[in-house]
């Protein structure tokens, strides 16, 4: 699925899908509608799968809900401006000073 970087509204990067969603919830409709019944049916049909899935969910190792993350890509290799003796952060709104948080629009920093 093609994802793209956007400003999350707080000056931080977020990944969104083509519909503009930063999160995806793949929870089965039957589970949302009737959680107890869904788990009970799974326990009756496949006790091993029920036990395995319940443990993973309760331990936080599995969820049908996740934030989009981009595939690892090549790091930016262009010039990075410095401010306050530190390399600046490429924020969605421009180069940001890591010390003061001051923003410099990309056009001006280039
Ligand atoms: Zn600075």
C-alpha cells in the first residue's frame, strides 16, 4: 500500500494511506459487534488458536489496530544545515533547530 509522509498537525511526521488515514483497524466486524461471543466461538472451534491469540492480545503482542509505518528507505544524503552547533531536524514544516525548536522553511534553508 503506498504511504506518504504528512504533517500530523503537531509539526511531526505521520504516514497516511491513500485515504488519508494514519491508522488502520482490521478488527473483524463479528468481534466488534459481539466480543464475548466471538471469543467463545473461537474457543469452541479451535481451543489452541483461542489460547494462542488470547495470550498474544493480552500481552500486547497482537492487535488488529495499528499505525501505518513506512518501509525503511535510504537515508537522506543531502546537506543538513546546522544551528546551535547541532544538525537540524527535517520536520514537516522545515528545518528545525534541535536546541531552540526554531523553524526555518526549506526554501530559506536550502
Ligand atoms: Zn538553533
